């Protein structure tokens, strides 16, 4: 008798776990709806260039590709839903009004992170049109409240702001090559790697080395950052935004830490970035941040005019893992 085997890192979800996942999904979507976020349901496959627009090359290596037998064009199976929401926002709405979307759907990735599947259910919310820190505050508060509604509490949010590093690179007039090398060094929190970048000015090296030490409780990090980093309007604005977000997180009943050397998706994110953990664990509950301009290419193709559309949001990256954690916690 033949034994049917699924592809590596792809699994069935059986009763009663499937029922528990549906309860969690429903709790999250109900929380989004109560906050005014409207449900969208993009297709599982799209033309490849649409899936890779905005987030672009960061997702290309994680995208399954196939040939459409009807058109002969290359299609992709979505590894992330955010680019699709950006396409929807740009395609169906041409004004600058604020719009709130939410979604829940399957994503498929060519690679699996340690301990995860390649076939995931992603649930998230996106706010388009809000260019101020108020939008970021709304998003982190929604993430906390919806996670609580699903049974994932208490939370610790580890936050950063890519604007600090980008402002330093501009302040010291770093070349693209030096900026890329510094980004890699900061990801490893390696001062020795920074020292190996021969084109870094002395003052720039000192500021970047300071970033590797600026992590921990929010109030402490902000105080040290204001003293250690150069006086620069963009840096000051970024730190003020982090201060407002950290206050909102605490007021919402979660913990907040900062890490100014954490720069995920530097070419994609434009401001706040955050990862939410279940307190006392290393389990990642959600990821999010600001990514202004993610729909710029879509708006240009629709109207002929490129628009930098402010955008901020988050996703619960793995509904099955979230459900497992909340079930064990109860």
C-alpha cells in the first residue's frame, strides 16, 4: 500500500487543532472589525512582479514560481500578504484618505525558519494614509488588544526605528557600499565588523558603535540615545516617535524594550519596526512596522502618478503556532 507523504515542512492540521485555529482566527478578525478594519481576501497566486513590488527582492528567494498555462506569464504563490493589500489600496482607491484593511489567508514559502512550516496562515492588519506617529500607535495598540482577545498575553514588544540608522548614514554621507556593510555589522552587533569598514569616518564609527549598545528598557535607551547620538532633526524625530510608541505600549498593558541596532528589511521599512513576544518566552507572536511607499509602483501603473502612500501594519506570522501557545497558556 502506498504511503502518501507531504512535502518537507508542510503539514496537515487535524481535529481538534483545526477547530482551535479557527477560533483564534475568528477572535483576531472580530477584534480588527471592532476597530474599523475591513476584511480583504486577495488571491493565493498573482503575477510575480506584483508579488515582489514594494517588498521586492527581500521576498523573491522565498517565492514559489510557476508558469500560467493560460497566458504563459510567470506567476508566484504569495509568501506574504502585505504587498497584495498595497496593490488593492492603490488599484481601487486613488485618493489620500486613511483606509484600514485586515486579512487572514494562507502563504507559502520556499524556505522554513527553524521549527516552522513552509505553509502558514497569516493574519494581519494594515493602515494606509496615516503619516504620523498616531498611526503607529494605533497599530501597536490594535496588535496588543487583538492578541489579548485571542489569549496571547502578556506581551513584550521589542521596537526599533530604521530612521535612526538612515539618518546617521545621511549625516555622515556614507556610500551605499559602506551603508550596506554597516547594516550587516549592526545586525550582528559587531564592533569589530564596523572597524573593518575602512571608508567609515571616525565620527560615524563612534555613532554606529553606540547603536550596538542602545538596547534594553525603553526609557533608559532613549535617554542614552539622546546623549550619545549627534544632534540631528531626523534622529530626534525618530526618538520622539519611539517615546510615544513605548508609552502607548505600556498604557496598553504590555512591556516595551528598544533595540536601535535592529534593522530588519532596511530597504523596505521606513520607520518603526517591532516584534512581539509572549512575555517570558522566545515565541514570536507578531511582526510589524512602517513601510511608507510600499504601494508606490502600483499607484504609478494605475494613474501614471507615483504616490508615496504612508503605510503601517503588522501580522501574526503563524496562526497555528499562535494557537498552540495560547492553548498551552490556558
